[in-house]
């Protein structure tokens, strides 16, 4: 008899602890990203869906402005307070409460029978988003650890910028597609499955953060901050459409006064040993201060891009929202390419500088194409320049958040997150206000509406080039070179 070799039965190997931890991290991280996507998809959707909303619910152009302004003002007014509330009651808890409330407000918006109900739902979305969003940065630090922090901030940054551009794209698709006969209501209904998914993932996988029971909320500082943000953001949102009346400049002046008052009040509270809304120690950290200055310039330049493209494609070229949305895709695709490519070749300060430079080149190419084509412009001529501009933005976004947040102490996270979200809101509102004013002022000088919009967009992108150059210069001057690595 011959001996038969024994058959070896291999038992399935369990996933290694490192692989399991990595999977759990990315699942938890997905919940945080959903919160950002919900906000940025909703920030501009009513601009695209506005005509459909007015036809269905009635109302004036003022209603259309307030559907956007109400959301932005509520968000801007609440983010500084929201960050500190996360420190006091726990970031995970505030994040889930904000997401649940945002989802419920989206349900109300989707079924609103009147324009007044829809406006109330939009304000509620902004307020509840102000509870949710400032928790994101702290939660990322909680779950990522030093080994994953750079990759996490990179994905976070490109998701933020891509979502801001994707908002009008998604809105255009949903309005044109008229899914299940919902029409414009689908732009809010889409938040419901996203919100539920975020809540399930967040409740299951986000770690509970320890609340600081000893922290006392600065009520007076919160009220001053609320008034300050409204005084700054409201005229930026409404001033252009109102023709920049005197009250817009008066409110901006009041905002400057309130910034001074807020600074004095915060220093006095800290000197008295009481908890301020914003920790003064943040402004002694060069990375943080430099990152905030750089991000303000960049957000002002880039967050208005979707607005300029929407005006150019829909008002200028007469494209439908869906077709216009399709021609915005190259910029979003470029962001993904820039993020993936730059992350493999560069890091830190160098990646940030290269990203800004590439984004500036892309926007300068847009200016050149618009000047060259004039009234004969076809959208495909813009695609390569949009791809390049998007690639630069995708490369730059991750290092911005890494620079701002990576070296903060745990106690500073809530204040820093609130400041960063406030900067995003102010930067976005300032960009749309300033660049929109330039666009429409130039367009009004031309008898041919198409040529007017194209020339206006040319000047608008010219302003963006200057702002990106300013961001590049600030980053090169202010960010410490010790951060630079190949």
C-alpha cells in the first residue's frame, strides 16, 4: 500500500488587528464626511433650484435670496458657539444631535407646503449644521491618530471642496430628472438617506468623547460672536442684489467694531480665569494663524467657482441645469486627481505651495480661454483649464487642514474648529459677494447678454487668480519651512 499524503486543511485567517483597525477608522471617518457633504450640497442648491421653487410655492426674488441667505447666516452665526458646545457636552453627542436635526429639517424642507415653511426649514438646517460641523475636526483627531492624520485631512479637504462644486451639479440633475415627480423637493429628500446613513455609522463607530464638565459656556461672548458674524455675512450675502446700499457698508463697519469688542471681551474673560469662547493660546501658534490667513484667501477664491460657472453656463450659454452640471465635472475630477497624485509625491508645505500654484495656473487659463473665445465660447474649451484648477485645489486642501489642526492641544480643538468653520462661511460669502459683484457689474456694460456674461466671468476669474496668488504668497511667507518635506 502506498501512503497518501494528508490533505492540509487551511483555516481562514482572521484579519490582522492593523487591517481591522484601518477598516473601522475609514467607516467611522465616512460618518464625518457625510456631515460635511450634507452641508456643502445644501449651501448652493436653492440657487440652482430657485426658479422651480418659485413656480411651485410662489414668492418673489427676495424669497430666493433668503432661502440661501437664511441658511448661510444661521450657519455662520452658530459655528463658533457650536465648537465650544462640543467641548462641553462631547463632540460625538453634538455631532449626532446636529446630524439628526439637519436630517429632520431636510424632511420638513422636502414636504414644505409654503415658502415660509421652506424658509424656516432652511434656517433650521443652518442652525443644526452649526452644531454638527465644528465637531468634525476634533472627531478626526480622535479617530485618526498620528499615523493616519495626514491622509484623513487630505480626504477631508478634497471632499469639502468637491462637495461645494458638486452641490449645483447634483441639484441640476435632480431638478431636471424630476425623480418620482418630486421636482425641486428631491434636492432636500436626498439628504434623508445620507443623514440616516451618517447617524447609523456615527452611532456605531464614532468613539464617545469625554465632555469637559468644568467648562462654562461664555454666553456674552456667544451673543457678541453671533451679532458679529451676522453683521459681516448678511451684507456680503444681500449687498450685491440690493445694489450695495448704505446699510450694507454700515453693517460691515459694525462687524469690524464687534470684532474689536469680541477680542477685548475674550481677553478680559481669559485674564479673569474664566472660559472664553475662543482660547487666546490659539493665536500664539504660528501654524494656526498662518493656516487661517491662507485658508481665508483660498476659500474666498475657490468657493465662488461654482457660482461663476453656474452663471456662465446657465445665464450666459443658456444650458439647462443638468447640462451645466455636467460641464462642471472636470473641476471635480481634477480635485480627485490632484489629491491622489500630490499625496504620493509631496507633503506638507511643499504640497500646499504646489497646489496653490497649479490652481492659479488653471484659473489663469480660464481667463485666457474666455478672452480668446469671447461670444463664440463653447463649454468644452473650458474643460482642460477646469481640470487643472481642480487638480491644484485637490492638492492644496489636505495640507491646509493639516497645518491648522495637527499641532493643537486637545483643549483647543473646539475653539479652533469653530474658527475654521467660521472662516469657511465668511470666505465663501465674501467670494460670492465680491466676485459676483465684479461679474454682474462688467456684464451690465455690454448690450449683448452673452458677451457680457463671458466678459464678467473673465474678470471674475481674474480676481480669483489674484486671490490664489495671495494665498500662495501668504503660505510661502508665513508657514514655517520646517513643515516642508518631499
